[in-house]
C-alpha cells in the first residue's frame, strides 16, 4: 500500500509537469456559455459539516454575480490527489481550490508551476487582505509573489480533560505562552499523576510528527532553504543536538515515564474513537481543529499553551485559497476568491459554520467568545492562546516541502521502532537520515 501511494504521488508529479507544459495559455474547466455566462469550478473536500456552507456560498455568489456560474466539485480527501492528476491531464482542472486540501500540498503544486500569482490583483485591491496578520500572509509568498490567500489558521495546543485534572487535584495549565513554570518537566509531572494503568488511561498523547516535536526544542530535520525552495535537500538531522534531545524526551514519555501510549497502543485506541474524546488520555497535544471537534465531548475540557522550552517553534496549519494558473477566466476566479475571503460574508459564515479559527482580526473576537463558552474559559484566555501560537508559530512542514508524503512515511517507519524501544534514538536518527537521503529529493 505504501509503495502504491508513493508511486501515485510520483506519477502525479510527472503528469502535472507534462500537462503544465502542454497546457499553454489555457486549460481550465471554465467556459463561456451560450447565455453569456462564464462558468468556473471550485474544488473542495467532501465534509457533511461543510456541505451546507459550500452550497450556500455558491448560491450567494451567483446571486451577486449572475454572469458567473460556479461548478461545485466535491471529492473525498483521499481522492483529491488522483482527481487533480486526472483533471490536469484532461485539461479541466478546477479554477479555485485549496492546495493544502490534498496530500501533495502547496509546495508540490507551486514547484509544478500551476498556481496563479495573485500579486497583480492584490496590488489593485489591497483591502482584500486588510486585517490579516502579515505573518500569515507571508506563508504563501514566494520570491515576493503571492500564490495563496490564507482562509483559516489552526495552531497547535495542549487540550486537557478538566474532570480528570480536578480529580487529580491539579490546577489547569496556563494559556500564557511566556509562563516559564509550565515547562516540559511540569507537563511530565502532570502526565504521571494523570496516568492510571488500572483504567488504561494515559496522561498524555502527543499527536504530532517527529520533525515538529523537534521544533518544540528548537531543532529541525531540514534546512531553512528547504522551506523556501520546497526541496528537501540535505537533511540536518545529525547536525543539531537539539534534535537528539527532543526525540529522546519524546521516547521517554513512552518508555521511561510510561505516560504516553506507543504507536500500536495509539492505533488500538483510535479504533474506538479519538483517545481524548473517549477519555483514554487526559491531555493531548494536537491541532486547533480540536476546538470544534471537542465540543461534542461528554466531559469538561480546556486548552493551554505548549510547554515553555527554549527555542520552541509551534506548528501552524494555515490553509489558503488558490487559483489555477492556466484558468481561462482568471478575473472571474479572482472575483470568486475575493467573495470567499470577505470577512463580512463568506469568510464570516465559514468561521461560524465550521468553528475554524478565522484569519481576519474583525472575526476573531466572536470566535474567542464562542470557543471560550465551549471550554468554560474567558475570551481573553482564548485570545492569549491564539496570539501566542502565532508569535511562536511557523507553517507546517508538509505544506512547504514538496513530496512530503514520501518523507513522512520514511520517517515514521523508524520512529515507530524508537517509540517501541527496539531502536535507540541515536541509531534511529542515523537510520532516518540515511533513508531520507536515499529519496534523493534535491
């Protein structure tokens, strides 16, 4: 299965590269109808919770712009990469979509040259992005050109079960990212007190990849250039002692402190549902989509800053709206993206319907109130969480380095052995370094 998925991604890369060359000046599915209407297409991932918003957005847009028809294309996430390959090859690629709603990600599509530079449009209409933190806007700028506009911003946080912390007599961890008393050792102390083997309850589940765990300690598997160029290049795994420290401390959570499940145990718990939602873990480090997902929990819960570690960097998941470079109707596609970005219109209703963290400042206050209510916390605390994660945050590696699916599979194979205790951290990192080099992604 792994070989098949790797082959699929490589095949898509080859097909996309060839198709971009053959596409010339136009290959979008958009067309001009006999009635004078222009049709553009919008590709999204299928999601029952978002479907009403998709459909209402199309309806509202067409009512405002009667000469532009939007064809809504909805596919399961697992099929998106294959669909893009097919559409590019058939010269009917969607005009508007989010490059990160796929395994390939922004960097892969940008390398292939299929993303439209929106800079000329923004120079004429700068108010489209007014009120968005410049640090978020910079994520999808390459060589000063803008190839994507951020629509949401999920950070990474520590979620905790208030009922379990109350039972253990533990105060709730802080929302202040500058609080040095909430450090790694304190989190381990909490995890130890919250682990109950008789109930098969673990104190902590760290739901993130090896490289982003290294980020928390100031390490990085890859060079700065990798994130700028989209090419993995030479791995930096053996050049930074902070990486060894980070992976050792994470392995200790499982093997020494025994407050976190190993990969096999995590997989078993996932079969019964999200381990945090089922009460099998008391604390969980994960993406900000938890703010919406955990509203359905049958217990009281909250969120906190990640431990205060020197040099820490926190992963952000900022999804953009993109336009296909070879669209036949770039002006109409831009008009639709503007509509999607409107903080008084579609961007507002998206945040309200999905719970996603909005990027516009004017929408954040309502989001703070909504999330604070769900967690029985103060809006000021939620604001502190969000502002802190942006301060220390950086965009997720899989969004900025091309062919990251292959990189992640290669890394995970060895990390499982480290967390299971069958391979030492030093040997495992050497193994990962060698295997990544063998991918020859330069």
